[in-house]
C-alpha cells in the first residue's frame, strides 16, 4: 500500500515522477550507470530528510551506507559542501551546515 509520508527530493519534477517523492517506509534502490547523478541525489535526500515534514522532509537524520570504501571520502566532502548551500536556502527553518552534518551518520 502507498503511505502518506513521502520524502521530497528537493526537485518538483522528480517528485512528480515519484508520486510526491520517495515513500518514507521501506527502502529505495537507486541504480544507473556511473556519472548519472545517483550519489548526488542521495546526498541531497540526506539533507532533505532533516527538514520538517511540512516542507517535504521527514524531521530526522540520515545514514550513508557506502560499499566502495576508498571513495567514501569524496561523497562526504561533497555532502559537506552541499550542506552550506542547503543551510542558506533553509536558514528560516534554523538550518546550519554544522547542524545538518551532525544528523548524518
């Protein structure tokens, strides 16, 4: 069954294709060729998940599971970079880069 709680991707067009975002219950596999934006989408969603539900988030934290250990640091560096612009965009909600990164494990 479809659940009412959905995680926005932060992109209205992608959300529309997903029926309002990712279903908040269960797992979603993101697959595709190298360089197609899979990691970028996941990093964006990790930040988005921390927003209140009223603005498309889940009001929680995020866990990043990565099987390719040698390249783990690059996505984490990119996430930190994204957190700065994300915090600026959502400053009215009290978002700061440090706070966002503290809820990522």
